[in-house]
């Protein structure tokens, strides 16, 4: 059985209310979805809430999913919308916690992959990455989300246009503008 | 192409999203213009570094949270008529349950035959020669008596005698397990007795107030008695026993060996112990299983404590040796 056939079978069962099939179905995109939510919301607890809310919405509305489109892209679209909703709702609340901090405000060590080069180079790269990620907060939400989807998670222009429900032309220009703006912010920080 | 036009194309150039002629044009400009090349290099480095941003694994507790949420949502969906109550899965559940009951019956029958298999040859010979044909209605046969005795023990274990159900002590659980094992050994010895004359002294009754004392322990001799494999010949001699109890024991004698009853009892014991330990928490037992290592593993999700503190964490609790241990974040913690 191919991946697509298996996915279709799981979707069919999940549409009938089979939670186990639904869990298997979302397993493939759960990690990416969680990390997207984590970049949007900046703490694990909120990211889990967003993920839970999104997955339950998907479970409930699975019957409306058109099987000729990609299931994972549909999931990411719902996750992104849920995160935006949560940000809007919480806009009056303080959203300053870095994802590198736990609830106890202690530093969490998250290893960055690809440690090629000397330890100094690895450290340097890690610090630079952390710095750039922290600068994302200075972008508008629209600019930040396109950087999260394109540069952190590597979605194609087509996928982003589906997730954000906009044209590929819009995606292209938004990516370009967001990157130029992020570069400016980084230069200001120097 | 001017510098400001090139700037608009830098990102698609990095992403290789331009057509061939545009790619060549940008490339030519970058090799000639230092400022644009600088800008390109900086954006390229920034994009590369963002691509190395660490991915955080989904916390383990999310699985438990999601499962609970889906369960609740499913109930709401059934209520709203979005899905049918009897889905494919529930139908499968019924089918598999029936299959499981059937399998238990087959295994019980197989185990029963295993015990018969250790009878001395002469018993088998007698059975084959027809000497004992028609004796299945004998009032008390060796094995039915044994099973009755065993079942009697387990009946008391399950009902707890005059003890509160599910509140047996650790020592009592261990005693009962030892006793059940002794019963099995005794059964083997008895079934190996010559000429089918089985006599056995009453085993020491270690169950306080079990309510089934002398009668349970005694085994009467049945001369030439052939074990009644269907256990239909069970006839209670003790008038004090109720019909229900007799019927329970009869059923129990058909079930598998005492090991199964032991597991059921230990499950009740550890469940009650767990309930006692977690009485100050709002929690849900997500699953429990009896492992090959002889331990009960409970997957428990703790929502919050009665002191108001929210946990929302899943833990594994292991019941072994009459005690409970919790495993959280890979660490073993006492409870």
C-alpha cells in the first residue's frame, strides 16, 4: 500500500470518528505543526494548546476536507490560523517569553544540528541563529510568519500560498520584503 | 538592470525561483556590483542560519492531552449527530471481544487437558478401556474437587471475604499468591496419586475470615473416579454454601488456571492503591497492562491537584511487589 493510499484509508476511518486513525494521520505532521506553533507563540504550553485546538477542529471538520488536496498543508493552514487567533486574543497580554526559556525562566539548551567545523564555529553559528530568531519579534506578524514558514520550515512558495491562502506572487513579494526588513533589523543591532 | 530592481529579485534568486534569463542577469549584476553582492551575501547567510534553527520535540504529555480532547470531542460529535455512535471501530471492538472470549475458552480447555495429561497411565488406560465410562456424573471427582477448592480460594480473594473490597493489604496479596501456587502444586501431586485414590490434608488456611474453611480445604477420595472434564459433576456437599457461590465456583472451575485470577486480584489491588495515592488529584487512568515481567503498568494523566496546581502531565505508574512506583521523565520516583 502506498503512502497516499494509506493516508486515504486513515482519512476515511477518521471521518467516521475513529480517533486512533486520526492520531496516526496527524502523526506525520505533528512535529512540524508544533514547531510552527512554537515560533508563533513562543512557549511550549501555548503551542500545545494551539496544536490541541487545531487537531480537534480538524477532527470535527474532517468531512469537509477535499481529498484531492494535501492533508498536511490543510493541517498547517489550520494551525497557522489558530495561532493567529490566539495571538489576536492575547494581544493585550504580555508575550515576551523567549522559546529558549521554560516556565521557571531557566535557560533550556537546545542543540542546533549540523555541527560541522570547530567548536568555536558551531558556537558562533548557534549564537547567530539565536540572535536572528530573537530579531523576528521586531517584524510584523505578517513578515514573521512568512519567514517562519519559508526559512525555518522550508515550505515551498506553492505550499505557503495554500497555507496562507494567498497567491504565489504575494508570497514571493512578502518573502523578499520580510528578508530585507530582517536584514535591516540585524544591521541596526550591530 | 538597476540595483533597486536587483534588490527585488534577491530573495527569489536565493530560492532559485527565477527563470533562467533572470537568474543569469542577477548573477552578472552581483559579480559586477559590490554593494548588491554584500547585501546578497548577508541575506543568504541569514537564510542559511534560519534553516538551522533547532526543532523542539513535541512533549510526551501532548499525546495524553490530545487523546482526552479527541475522546471528549467524539462524544460531542455523536451528540451533535456528526458521526454515528456505532462506528466501524466499535463494531470491530465487539467482534474482537467475542473472539477474545472464545480464545480464553479454548486456552482454558487446553490448560485443563494439560493437567489431565499428567495423570498416571492407569487412569488414562481405564478411561480408554471404558471402565469409567458413564461415571462423569460422580458426585465428586478428583479434579473437580481440586478446581472447586482452587476456585473457592479465588472466590474469597475476589470477594475479599469480610474485608472491604479492593482494600487487601500487600502482605495478604502475596500470601494469596503463594497459596494459589501451593494449590497448583498440590493439584499436581494429587493427580499423580495411585489408583485415583486421592487424599490430601487440608492446607493451612491463611485467609482470615475467608468463610470457606474446612470444606474448602478437604478433598474427598473418589475411587476410580475419572476427572469430569466438563465439571458438570460438581456437587456441593456443604449446605451452608449458597447457590450463587456454587455457581461461581463452577464457572471458575471452567476458567483458566489460577494465574489469571491472581492477575485479576493484583489488578484490583494496585488499582485501589493507585486510587488511594492519587486521591488528591484530578487524573485519568489511560491504560493498564500486565507485563511479562509480572508488573502492572498504568499510564496515568494528571490534570491538576486539589490544591489548584495544574500539572497536565502523563506519568507511568508501576505496581510490583505490592508497591507502586512512578516513572516521570525517565526517573523512578516513589509514590
